[in-house]
C-alpha cells in the first residue's frame, strides 16, 4: 500500500514537469495565445494522468484504490502549485 501511495503521488506530481515545460517553452507564446497554451498544457496533464491510471489499472502492480487516490491528490497539489507559478509568471510580465 505504501508503494501505491508513493507511486501515485509521484505520477500526480509529475504533472508539474508539464507545467514547467509549458512555461519555459511558451514564454513569448503566453503573451499572444494565452488560452491556447494553457489549454494545451491542461490537455497534456490530463492525458498523462489518464495514461498513468490506465496503466496501473490494467497491470495492477500496486493496490489500485490507494494509487488512484494518491494520484488525484498529487495532481490536485500540482494544480495548486501550478496556479501559484502562473500567477508569479504573469505578475513579472
């Protein structure tokens, strides 16, 4: 169960990497096509979370309920952190 929680949190918090890639690669783009860039980042994060969930549920290497709950908690924590990062990014612009 502990490994399921750790893997779920890791997979959920990995969505922070997607946010960093969007911020670093799309700096100039964020000024022009803000909503398109943010939508692309949200779609990429959703695909990652669904892929991780489907992979674990299909292969069941860890306990599915604990993994799913920790994956969602990690994803939501990443969303909060991402919101703060974007707010700082736009304040600096």
